[in-house]
């Protein structure tokens, strides 16, 4: 038995126009959330919300698929930005694909015109409501109150703090944010100084004449507050309770030809591991075993360093490295009679004469 072709279309009547009651900032999240409220319309399937950012164009941002829901909270917004909203109601209905007419229709076709598979949900929209505009608030600035202590001595406001490495003194940073949000601490070089989550500073390694390290105190902010940070600089000297090791190198300065290698012979009377680094890798590089590779003509420096440990302070030795250009020999072809001699004075691109 087939389907009879209906005499009328099953498209619903457009819903009434929605009245938007309010668009309000959500308390406590004034920079990121806006709540839209509208009056309920009976007999609809749901509501569609559109938003315009600043002077931009309208964009549909949400379909509320429950007729009884009359609020929507828009999250993830930007601070200090104007947003404009409007709402319209909709009714849903079925559409069917008429294979004879090759188009979607709102009434179910006769069986010969419809395979019973191609069905979709269609929407009948009412008119847009009036608009409601609202501007999110600017983020608030916050401040940090930072107190620095060495043992029981308050060093707040003294600028750079000088102290020896080791546990001779207890270093503590007390910090609070005016927002009440949590604080984080970090060190610019954990080989010189570390700082834990509670602000306890450990001066790990110093140097003769002092070496500087920066401790950063930060509150990263959130939707309501901007971030804020402060820094404290420590100048760390050698630990007076530990000896300074002696680093010995067999050759200083050294020279190497570009493209070739030379290994630095170095040792420490502490028997601790030595680290190697180059001041300019474009001229010469050095690996973990002290093998120097010439890269380009010029002069740079290799630093041989021993980090501090439980028994010794740290120490370093600087080696001057000169990289020379690689000599390329060019010889011009010469044709001579058997038994004759050739002038051996060929030239080298790197300079000099072939003998």
C-alpha cells in the first residue's frame, strides 16, 4: 500500500518574536561570562542565540534545544569588550527528499517518489528579538607583597643580596598577592640557586667575586586579575666551608685547523666530573669529552667547569682556542720531457709555498 500525496504542506507556523529580558555579567566572572535571559514562548522546540563582538558581524553561537529553558550563559569572553545579543525561537519539523522532483519537501511523498531513507530535521524560525548589549569589565591589577629573610634578618628592600653558597644561612622569601591567588617561585639558574614552592632558597654554588642569579616571584593571574611578578637578585660567593678545586689543563692556548679536531687534556684535584662548553660554536665546538672541532677561522674560548658538590666548591678554567684556515694545495698541470725536472714551487690557498 502506497502513501497518498498530502493536499497541504506540513510546515509549522513561525513562532512568535522573543523578548529578551536581560544580558548581565555573571558575578565573580565579570570579565568572561554573560547570562542572557528571555521570556518563554509556548509551543516552540527551542531558541537560537546570536552574538556580535564589538562592531563585528552577527554569528549564531548557540541552539538551546529545550523549550522550557529561557537562559544561556556565554563563557570564554574577553575583558573590556562590548558584546551584543539577540534571540529567536524555532519549531522543528521533518522534510523528505522527493526523488521525482529532486528536492526536499515538507510532506511525505507517495512511495514511488520516496525511498523511505532521505529524511532530515528542518527549522522554522521566528523573528529576531530586540538586542541587548553589554561590555565586560577590564581585568584588575594586583600587587605582590614580598619579604626576604636571611635567618631572622629582614633584607626586604636591600636590592641585590650577597651571600656565600652552602647552608650557613637560611634564606626565605615570603610573598602574598593582593588577589589572594597562589604564588609561584623560579630560579634563573638552578646550578647556582634553587627555590621551592614555599619560597625557601638554597644557594648551591658560588664563585670567587660572586655570581648572580635571579629568583622570580609570580602570580599568573586569571580571568579577573592580570598577572604580576617581582624579582630578587642574589650574588653568590664561594662556600667558605669547602675547598676550591684546582683544574689543570695540559695546553693553553691551543690551535686547531678548521675541519679537524683536538682533545683537551684536563683534570681536577677533586676527581669530580668536568664539563666543557664553547663560547662560540660557529668557530669551534666541544663535546662532553673535551674534543674540540674547528668550524671556521677565528678565536674563541672553551670553558672547563666543575660544578660544586658536597665536598668542593665549583671551579672553572678558560682555554683560548684559535682556529686556522685549512690549507688547500693547488698544482698547475705541467708537461715536460722525460728526464726533465719540475719547479716544485706550487702555491697553497691558505698561504705558503709547496717545497
